[in-house]
C-alpha cells in the first residue's frame, strides 16, 4: 500500500514539474494551475470550532499543508519558515492565510492545535476533519500519510507528504510548494498570488 501511494505521488510531482517547465512563469513553486482533479476545496473545522472552506479566504492567497503536532521535522520547520515568510511580506502578509491541516485528529485536539499554530503566527489556523474523514481528505488532496507504530499505542508517528499547496485570491489552486523553498522564495510567490 505504501509503495503504491509513493509511486502515485511521484508521478504527480513529475507530471506537475514537466508541465511547469513548459509554462513561462517566474514562480519558485511548481505551477499546477492546470490541475482540476484534486485539491480544489475542503470543508473542515478550524481550531475555534468554525466550519471553513476555501471561500472563507477569498481575497487572500492561501497556503495549505498537512501534518501533525508531534511531527519532529517537517511540520515545525514549515511553520517556522511560513512565520518568517509572513515577516518578509510585511504589510502584504494581511493578504495571506496559512492553514495547517492535521493528519492526526485523534490526538491533535482543537485547543492544542490552536496553541501550536498560533505560537508561530497568531493569524495561522489549524484545521481538522473527523477522524474517519481524514483518509478521504488525504485522497482528495493527493496527500500520502501512514501511521507508523511506536512502543505504545499512543506514541506512534506519521509518515506524510512534505509539500504545501498555494491558492490565489480567487481560491484557485496555483502552486505546489516544495519544502526546499526558502522564506524569501515563498514570499515572492505569495506576493504575486495575493495581488
């Protein structure tokens, strides 16, 4: 099962990178604006208990990524990089919304989710689906994730995709943001998307 997911994920990245190379853009992220079959919208609950969709953020560029609070690597690094990006954007940061979607809603309860994301930036929002709906959400967004058992039932980790999606101010999927991008590169892309 894991290998099939990884293969599908790699095929999507290769196709997206190939199509991006043919399009003359100055984005640092991979241009996936041609995509209409996945990652188009969501209906999730935010860390304050409100139902959210992409339409709630019209007028802002949106960065959306998936992870979990006990992630030792990608998630805190990504949130820190996004916080730095918001600082680099200055006044333009008010036209950008960062959304963190948990892949571990059983452990990542709303109060902890809120405390975690807002420690990086008060404007960041944590989102979650019902535990039974997370797998469907991951499929809809082409996100790989797999629970990896730990020494106890509650000490598991989660292997997961390490990229973000970026949407323009009209809620259209535009970019796949690799985790290798710097805060300055992200700020350049988000400044363009938020105009």
